[in-house]
C-alpha cells in the first residue's frame, strides 16, 4: 500500500517492466561503485601523492641556492621565478577534473603560501607560490599528484555495463517471446480465431502453453458437438414436418388451418435452432465495410415490411473491420426481428471509431427489467413477464445468437433501457 502511488509511473508492458527490472539495478550499482571508488580510492591515492609532492616542495624551499638546481633536477621539478604581472592569482581546473579538487585542497593545507594552482591538462601541473623574493612557479608531471587515466574506469564501466545489459536484454527477449505468443494466441481465441501456436520457452511457460492448447481443444470440441447436435436434430425433424404438411393437405379447411399454424410454428423453431447452431461456426474473418453492411441489413428488413429505420451513422463508411459477415448479419437481423416482434417500431444506429464498432438496435416495446438481462441472453430463455409469447413464434434464441456472435468477435452484447424509445436497447460492441 505504501508504493501504490508508484504504479502510475511504472511501465505497463511486459518487455518494459522486465527491462526496468534488469537495467535499474545495473545503473544503480554503477553509480554507487563510481561514487565510492572516487571518494575512497582516487581521493585517498591523490591525497597521499599530493602530500608527498608537497613535502618535496617544502624541501626545495629550504635548500641553499647552490644546491637547489641539482636537487630540483633529481626530483624532476622545474623552478621558475615570476614577476607579479606574470603570476596568476586564481586556480585553474577543468570542471570534470574531480581529483583536481583534492590536489588543490592538500596543497593549500600543507604549503599555506599557494597563490594559484594550474591544472590545464592531464600531463602538467603548475604550482604558483609566494616566495620571499616574489612569486615562484613549480612545474612537475601530473602523474606525481594523481593517478593517471582515471576516466578509463568510467569508460570501462559504461562500455561493459552497456554490453552486458544488451546481452541480457537479448536473452530476456528470447525468454519473454513465448509468453507474448501465448498471450496473442489466447487473445485471438477469445475473439473467435484459432491461430497456430506451439509451446516454447522455459518449463513453466511450456506448461502454461500446453494447458492453453488443452483448454482450446476442449472448448472447440464442445462447440463442435453442440453445433452437430443442434444441426442434426433440426435436420432430422424437417422430414416428419414435411410429412405432416403433406398429410394436412388432405384434411378439410376447417380442421387444417389450426394444425398448419402449429406446423408453421414448429418450422420457425427449427429455423431458430439452425441459426443458433450456425452462430458458433468457424467461418473465416473477412475485412468488410461495417457501416455499408449495417445499412444493407436495414434495407433488406425494410423490403420485408419490417418497421425499422437507420437513424444514426457515426464513422467512416470506407473503414474495414475484421468480421464474420454472415454471423454479424444474422445477429443484427435477429435483434431487429425481436425489436419489431415485441414493439411497433425499431431504430438502428452504428458507430465506428478507432477502438470499437457499436451496432445499436432500439424498440418501443415493453423492454426487459434490468434484473433479467443476464437471463435474457441465455439460449431458449423466454421471459414471460417482459415478452408476450402470443406476439411471435420465437423460441428465445434471438438474444442468445447475438450474444454468441459478439463474444466470438471478442466483444459483448449490452442490454439497457432505450432512452429515446422507451423499450429495449441492445448494443453489439466489438473491439478493434
């Protein structure tokens, strides 16, 4: 709970989080090692070397003039007297010369009469001291007061740290790729597609992959068995229905009419069973223009004397969406037929954006109570309190077919009260 505020700043992708987990410790370790090494090693070594050089300069300051040149040559220190105008009065150091700070501090502490310390490069040191006869410049090699090539430590750390991070990232990508493929296969199956997938990667990822394949196979077998059962029953019942129609043709008109209505109701039920079984098929997905397709569905319904209108269209009519055209057409047609069966008029609207496709069907009928929405989308569900069965010969499959179609496309069927017409509002929402 203490780190909940950090979630908004943490990457959401698996690759990004794994890279952060891998790179952050490496960078932190390099920074800590760099600071500690500079403070404890370079600073300590530089301080010792500077103190030694300062003692040598003190020794030169107390030597007689006759012995001074010989001793300075042996110590490899060049002594040059300067005039007041030639002697600078400010220290000179490059901003990234960290050891120069320690050198300056130690010289000032041990010598006391330091006028200026010049550190122009990595090779030379010019120390200006105030002597009894005026300023004196002591020139010597930079290697006498600080370790050479200190920057190589940082170069090596950055180079090999970057190299190891790159190698680790390549290895991490190979380990995460099977998880990404598994996620894509699961997402595609949730949208009604079955893409090729072969378990790979670490042992745990392979186990998850095999479990997914087993689950997908069981679901596909279940769907296939349901489809075959409904299709078989529906086709088998068509033969006795045909014989009944032929037998009824020999009866008198008075006795034949009610029986023919019963046979017609049974025929509609069989058509509903077939539509429901076909809604779970494995039809291929196609790139279709969704808005013109919905417009065509409404026009076909109007030609069948169904009171439906297309009221609102939002989106580019030329945009293509990956759909099962026949399944979507069947689902929208069922929603329109349900709307006009239980109401007098129906309205259809379609909205297409970059993220989703929404097809809405509204009616002016009695609607469905919100507590019965989950029951209404179940197959063969008949809500007597909300729907009058005498108004049509449905068998409770219209909303179930639309719900199955929406789920097969990775979407959802949403039911609500129509704010415009007062009846039922059914939305098929499909993500893109």
